[in-house]
C-alpha cells in the first residue's frame, strides 16, 4: 500500500511543481507584455507627434492656397463676364454710348455757383440766360476785354450787351464734353483771350451745367447758332471768331457750315485739339483700348453712336466752310490723337471752299506738355492769334 501511494504522491508533487513553474512563466510573460504596451503608449505619441503636426500644417497651407485660387478664379470669371457683357449692354441700350460721349453729367469743378463767375476770378464777366427754344434755357458768360476791368465793376447785363458793339473783336467759345463753362482750363483761356483784347462769350449747351434741356448734336448746334445770332445782333461790324475745343470742334464746324450755307460766315474758325469725325475719335480714345480688337467693335460700339444721330463730321464739314481756319494741336494729346488733327488739316487745306482763305496748322511739341487742354499756357499763343487773325491775304501755312 505504501509502495502504491508513494509514486502517486511523487507524481502530485511533480505536477504541482510543474504547475507552479508554468504559472510563473505565464505571469512573467504577461508582465512583459504589459510593460511593452505601456512603453508603446508612452513612447508612441511622442514619436508620432511631429509627423502629425507637419501633416496638419501642410493641409492648412494647401487649404489656404486652394481658397485663394478659388477667390481669384471667381474674380477672374466676374471680370471676364463683365468684359463680355458691356458690349452687349451698349448695343442693347445705345443711349449709354451717347452719355459717354457727352459726359454732361460730369460736373467739374463741383460746388461752384455758375451765376457768380467772379468766384472763379472773372471779375469782368456777366452771367446771362438765353432761351434758344421752348423748354430750353442755356447759361452764358460774357467776359469783356481786360482793359475794361474797372469799368465793368457793378455793371448790369444791359451794359455788357452794349459793350459788344465796341471796337474789340469777339470770340464765341464752344467747350468740349464734361464739365461746365466754369472748368478750370476754360476759365484760364478766357483770361488769356481777355488780356489780348477780346470779348469772350461762352455757354453751356442744353443739359450741361445749369442749362436746361436734353443733350443732342442737333440741340448743341442750334444752341451755338442762337448765341452767334444773339452776338451778331449786338456786335455791329466787330469781327466775330468761333473757337471750338475737343468735342466743341464738332459743334463749331456744324455751326460754321450752316453759317456759310446761309452766307453769314464768321470772320474765322479756330479749332483746338480737333478730330476728323466722332467714329474715328471714339476708336482712338484711350477708353476704347481694351475693346479695340474685340470682335465686332464697330458694330457694338460705333454703330450705336451713329444710331443716336451723333456724327460730328469735321472732315465732311470743312469741305463746305469758307472762312479762315486755324488748327491748334499738341503732339502729346492723349484724348484726341495728334494725327487726327493733322489729318483734318490735310483734308481742309486743298478743299475748294478754302481756296480764297488761309488754312494754318500749328503743332505744339510734346516736350511742352500741353496735352489735351493746356495750349492756353503757350507763350506763343498771343503771337499766333495776332498773326493769323491780323492778316487778311489768303495763304496756306504749315
């Protein structure tokens, strides 16, 4: 019995020892696994953190670039859409093109009282209002020669009207688009001409300044005709010259052509910065640069001008004018290109209507910087006017 139980006991002891040994190794393995996981938890995020931060920064940079690109693309599409839409808008609403040509809604300088020319330094100027047609009233300034400055103080309209019959010649000045008769460069020209002994009569066309009415080429020409007749009714035998500037040259040639056709021409016509016709001027204007090569430019932009009855055909008018003609143009004119003034001279000089009258073209070098509206600054201007208006024999000069 003892022999039987002894091996069993030994076997139990071996099993217990083996069990104890296996449970100990399992516990050790479990501890090692826990330590490894703990080490991974402790070291893993710290090692991965820089890489994650770099990835996040790169994503933010890419997001910003993408956002900027999307905004730029939207702006580009808007600009392109507007660029394409404008020609169609002008074609569908040709009245827009007329407003862009006249620019009568642009009143510069602002906040001046046109009833008070003395506020602009014209202390020998009177403000009138004339009525060319029913429902049309135009504001007029009359500046007497500077030598009468003292006599003119406090005088009324009647005195100024009577002064037109004096021995001093008269210049009817027709200004260009935009602004009013009180524009700075215009006022400076009045002062120069007044200092040379001329009466200067100028006005705002219907729709400009404080003049009442709707602008049109026909209306502007009729206003000029009305003022000319008003002057002639008071000037006696005094010479009356017509001076047009920029768009005013179109009004001037329209007026003088009509006066010549009715055989009452002015004593001379002076064109400052003139163009050939409004279509060529519109095509040459700086504003047209971005559309000059646009498909169908003439159809979109120039035909609406004609459909509004706007031609200002100086090149055609000069063929029917019979009085002395003086053209003044600065080589650096950015608004009406110099070549248009020279081209107009080349058309006028050989015209049969001028065969008994002198035609003169006076260029001003670009170094002088007179550009579009500062020819009045030229110290040569008094001599040019004296020599041209003081001669009566026919000649062509260049």
